[in-house]
C-alpha cells in the first residue's frame, strides 16, 4: 500500500516565497516533509524566499530556492530540472502562481490578455506537464485557481477566464497520471486577505467581499485567510489523495457551483 503521509516527502512549490505559498512551505516542513523547493518570481520576492527557506530549515527540512519567470515552457523545465538536481524528485507539487486583473472587458488590452493568459493558464499547463514528468509515483499535484469559477460576475473576465482552463487541465492530468497513483486537484479560494487582493479592489468592493461569504462573520478578516486554505492543501497531498480530477471551492460559502 502506498505511503500517503507527508513525512519524508519532497515538495516543490511554485510561488512559494510568501503569502499562501510561503505558509504551505512552512506547514509541510512542520508536518515532516524532508525537503522543499521554494520558487520565487523575481528579485522583488527574493528576500521573502530567503525567509521561507530559513523557516523551512528551522523546522528540520532541507530547502532551496529557485528564481524563474514561469510564463515560458523552458523556464518551467529548468525549474523542475534544477529542483530535482538539488533536492531529488518531488512527491508533492503545488502551484500557487496567479495574477488578478479587475477591468471591464472594454478596457482590457491585448497585452493585458496575453499577460493574464501566460501567468494563469500557460504557466499552470506547463507546471502540470513538468510535474507529471518528474513527480514520483503516488505523488500529489495541486494548483490554486479561484472561487470566481463558480461566480457570475462582471470585471473579472480575464482573471476567471484564464483560470478556467486549469479545471480542464486538472481533469486531463488526473486521467493521464492516475495509473501511477498520482492525484491531481485544483483549489479555488475565495477573495483572500493578501497584498494581491486589495490593489485590484475599491473600498466598496472590499467592504462587500468582507461580508459576502456565509462564514464571513466568523472570519478574522471576513475574507478567506491563507490559514483557511493550508489545511486543505495538507489534506489533498496526504490522506486526501483519493480526491482527484476535482476543482474544490474553499471559500466559507462565498460562492458555489
């Protein structure tokens, strides 16, 4: 019977420097992961990656950080190749990379669209491809999407629209990798209390989002907190492996499908 515990496993986390990705890295280390590859995008997040790596090592795991702009297939290939060469083949692969844009469709330029597609869809596709190539049998792969995939709303066409393909990528990968015992899932958080959320929203929208979830009044911020998502990641990359090919909206009742 396959071992589905986190203890002794190696993980790679895209967007692992800070916020949700950084907390996932720390959490996996605290639950016995052997080694964690922390990806960061650019010099702007290098210091955060260094802090996360230090925290992972303090928890007793090996750690290394890797810089890459993951909007090209070549960069994704190099990330996995470098991580494998440094820490070994992963058992767990988590992709938290994403970009939010809130604009009416009439104001979205071709450059806007191309960037959103590259970050949210293309990077997710090639993350799944490289994870499938490098991950050990009985591994677990999780991609972060958005609860807007279950919403009917204006202004997020390029965000939700470029996250939507990840549902299909996830289903296909789960079928293609299932014979190796690999589970593939996607998690869609609600609006999260991170620095990525507030710049895209006006004061009225922030106030609305803080009351929109069924459980908002029980949340410290009214929003989805990164601490609310981490236990679901931990479950899916361990005992929850039987869940595969699914997109799970974890949002306190903000929206559902």
